[in-house]
C-alpha cells in the first residue's frame, strides 16, 4: 500500500467515524435512560459500530479506486461503439447482474416469508435491467429526465390501485433498497462514462438520473408480481434477539457470521469484476495499465463491505427491533416519532452509497453543489421521512395517503428547478435508503408496530419508501433556492465607465454588484480591483 493510499484510508475512516458516532451516541443515550437492555446486547451493538466504522472507510476507498473507474470504462466503451444493440444488451445485463448481487435487496427479501427470496430478487433485477436500458438511451438521445419520471410514476400509481394492499409497501421499499452500496458506484459511473462521449453542455448534467430511473423499475416489477401472486398477505420474518451470556459468545456471534456475509459480498463483487475483465478484453483493453490499482480497490471493497454487513446485521438489526418494541410498549410510545427523526437525520450520513454520491456530485458539478450542502438536505429529508413512517406505525395511515402527494410535489418541482437538481434529487432518494435503513430503521419500525398491535406488512414496511421519497423534495427545494439566487444576481447592472479630463478610465466598483458565477452557490465574493487593468 502506498503512503498516499494510507493517508486517504485514514481520512476515510475519520469520515466514517464522524458518520457512525452520532447514531451510536443517540442509541447509547436511549439505552441508558428510557430503554435499558442487557449488557451483552449493548456490547454487541458497540462491536457492530466499530465494524461499521472500519468497513465503511475501506468500502468508500475501494469504490473510488475500483467500482467507479470500472463503470466509467464500460460506459464510455459501449457508447463509442455507436451500436444501439450493444448499449441495450450490455445495459440490461449489467442492471440484472448488479441488482441480483445487491446486499440490501437480499436483506429485504430475507425479511419476507410469504414470497421466495429469489423470486423477489429476480423480479427486482429484471425491473432494474429494463430501466437501466431506458436510462442509457435517455443519455444517448438527450431525453429530459423529468418527462420520463412523470410517465413512469404515473404508471406506478395507476398500478397501485389494483395491487393488493399488502404488496404496496414492499413494492416501494424494493425501489429504495435496490440502489445500495454495490449498485450506486457502478451505475453512476456508468452514466458518467456514457455522457463523457457527448460534447454538448448538458452532457455532465445528464450523467445523473440513472439511479432515479433504476429505482422505479423494481416498484413496477414487484407490483406486477403482486398482481400475479396468489398470496393474500405477506408474512414478515420474525426477529430473534440472540441470547448472549459472556464476551466469548458476543465475539463468536460476529465471527461465525463473517464467512456468510463474505460469501454474499463475493457473489456481489465477483460477477461485476469478471464482467469488467471480459468486457475490457473484448473491447481491446488487453493491457495491464491501471488494472493493479483496480484490483486493490476490489479487495478494499470486499473487506469493507464484509465488515459493514456483518456489523449492521449482527449488531444493529436485533437492537433496532428491540429498541422500537421497548419504546412503543411504554407510555412514551409517541416518542418514537421525534426519536426516529433524530436517528434518521444522522443515519443517512452512515450510508456508504451517500458518500459516493456526494463526492461524485461535487466533482461533476465542479463544486457548484457542495457535498456538505447536499448531505444536509439529505439529512433533513430523511429525518422528516422517518417521522412520517413512525406516525404511520402508530396510526395506520395508508401508505398511498403519503406517497401520492409526496411524489406529486416532487414531480411538480421538477418543472421549476434546474434539471441537474431534479436528477440529483431522484438519485439521492434511492441512495439514502441503503443498508442502514434496511437493517436498523426497518427493524425499529417492525418492533414498534408489533408492540402497538399494528399490521406489519402495511404499517411498518414502507419506511424505506418514506426515506426514498422526502430527499426528492428537500434537494429540489435546495435547487429552487439556488435558482432564485441566480435569478436575483443576474438582474444586477454594472455602472458605466467614467472618463476623466486627462483620458483616464475608471469604474465605480462601489456601485457594481457582481453576478454570481454559475458554478458556485457560495455567497458573492468581493471584487479584486486588480483584475481589470486599463
């Protein structure tokens, strides 16, 4: 490992520490005040948090130096071929393959007993494959994203009125979990690679939006599965709280699960790497330049994702269920709404794919949309969404009562804000609902719903859908503020130059209001008089 890579790795671990620490602190505060638990479960949670920190750091570094370059290479090469059938075939194959290998989807499918896990996974994979083809063709033929989103979501909500109610929440949840830590880096980079072939000004903006479309496909696919399936109701998997008595059992509860999640990650990463190597050879890239670095990145990704999934599944999932059940069983059950919002605010920053998204957005927009601003908008959106999800758990409000007005607002905003904000907003919706949501917030909601005697399939499921929806509105509001700010700045005028009697030309800079450059959303900077030299 080079010294520079060590430095970057340390920075990544510091970032993941800053992401995981707030969630860990909030949960610890709850556990020592209003929701006490047995010490072994607490220690298991802390060990899971440590694995999250190191796993996320390794994963984000690995994604940057392996998954993203692979995606860009495949995207640019298949577009350079200028053969439509190659773009369609490769896009569909990649979409199906990468979805089937997505750990988030496996987690969700494993929590439903009534449908075979592979049936649900294959349905979602076909949905993503079809939508990735549409997303690629959109970039090639320069179709505006908002028109496609309007059409596909019209289909979604038309189907929603015919789908069994027990399938609604799981359908929308499927769209959220599909775009997880494996899918996002590769698919977003694929879009960058395809858009890089175009020379027009909109190419950079059109590189976003792939995740947005790939999130719609699974919703439609699972709804169709619900229409064809004879199962009347969905039976969620029961959560089992492990009985741990000593430190050895705590350690072994993680150690024995590492091979299981390592094999899942191999199934996730392996097909992508094999496909990339074959595609690279077929497309003429037989050299080894850059290949060693990519393979090191794959190793980082493998180790990081294994640690992350083991930590969240063994340390976080049981505790999330127990915490939700404990809070909802007490006379303080309404506290799950503000507590859920606080956890949601911080938990989004612990999603691995969010780090990939914010970095790529900042890079591709040359700092026009700073990562910190995007993260703040995401956190606010997710906090609101979790609050709504907890309200549904307590009251049983039908999910369509929330999703229809929410998506209506998001789609209306798409015709008001700059297109790039619409693309990023709908991408962010899928990215925010990752493994932390599926393995902590969903069990939290299920535990609370069980305690209050609600319908788990209809009231608890749907929290992923909520998390995927509200960032669409939050980030487009950010885009609206940005647009208004630019509009206000563009209306300013520059004073006329003054010519003195001795022929000197000067400008009264006190009366000049500078127009803010389009590639920055920061406050207007002071003008340096030395810039203009007469």
